[in-house]
C-alpha cells in the first residue's frame, strides 16, 4: 500500500500541484502533457524509491527515437525535479537522473534568425514600412527595430511607462527583473504619436484584436513578417536584437558595454558592480538616435550609410 501511495505518478502529481501555481498556464500545460504522454506510461506505477537510472533512460530514449531530442532533455529535467521533491519529502533517497549526464543526444543549437548584413537590411525595412495590416501591428513592426527590446516587452508595453516628452520608455526588464530605460529616438516618438489616438486611452500600447485588455498575440509580429514574404529562417521578432547588436558594434563602432546595457543584459563594470538603469544614459540616448538615423539612411537610395558616421 505504501509503495502505491508513493508511486512515481502520485509523487509527480503532488509536485506538479505545488509548483504549477507559480507558473504561467501555458508552461504548466506543457509539463503535465509531457509527463502524461512520455513518462507516466512507463514510470507512473513504479514505486518512486525503486525507479532506476536505466528505467528513466529507457523512457527518455523512447522520446529521442521519435526525433524529439529537446523534449527528451526537458523530460529529463522534469523527472529530476520530481525526484528532488521526493527526496525532500522522504520518499526517495537519490535522484537517478544524476547518473544520466551525457546519456542523451546533445541538444541542437538554436540560432534565432536575424538579418545582420547591412546590405540586406534596406529590403527588410522597406518591407516593414510597406505592411498594409492594422495600425497596431504596423506600428509594432516599425518600432521593433528602433527599440530592439525583447518581443514580449514590446507587445506588453504600457502607455504609463512611456514619456513622450522626455523621449523615454521605462519598464522592468523581463530577464533581469531590473528597471530599464529605452531612450526613444525621434523616429520612435513619431510612431508612438501616430498610434496614441487609437490606443492612448487604454493601458496597453499594442492591445490584442480580441480583447483590448490583453496584449497583442505573441505571434503577431512574426505572422506579419511571414505575410510580407520574410521566412522564419531569415528573420524573427527577436532578430531585431541581434541585428542591432551586430551592426551597432561592427558598423557604427559603439562600445560593446553600451550596446549590452541597452539590450538589458546583465552588464557589470570593472569592479564587478551591475550597471544601474541610468548608467551611460546620455551616451545611450545618442546611440539610439544614431541607430534610428542609420536605419533611415539605409532605406534611402543612393546613400552609403557605412560611412555616414565615420
């Protein structure tokens, strides 16, 4: 009876119930679906204290065999977390997943598609400015390369965080959870002023089509790029960050620490202290305006932008 009460599934369900309250629903749904499909059929009824490393590996290999290597690694992490919970609640004494390091096929390295060659950027920019869809998505497309924030930060932007007079957008960076400032170039201000009559009376800068109380879909920008004939292998919403990171340093010769700070990466000074949100703000303000001017120049015919700021 005790073994049945402490089966892998019983402990896993208890772990999931305790942890999932702190997860976003989409993430929680993926984890429980993965457990039900790929783990419970083979390990679910086994007493968790008796599950061995070879049994876990066999379950993970079944996932690999259908070509889902990334899913196998995620399932490995789920199983290990469940065993750690079992150890903490005195229902297991060890985590067999620790003995499986290196046993799975390596993850495929993911490269987020981005256009970083200045010769190819004009075509992209002209496509963005030629988008014929709704104003909300149209403005998001045109603003994305100018601010190069994370896609989730762009779509969830709040008007209360944007000061059009000061030309600043202040918010909490999604990755570092630290206050962040995006100096807004004049071109960015123009786009926001164009959108303000439509959404300025609401909380969200880019509300969704179905509900103005929710941000536009996380796929809105990528779907718009696809509608313009730009394949996912060439450019994504996240790719504007890589584009700015590469060109600002290699072509406009801005210092790496300024770019990293503007990307809201965890940047530290020579003494190991994290830069605060106001560090080098004026220099970053100049950088963001020059970046916007550079992009404008790329869209103009018969201009060689590579020497504009020599």
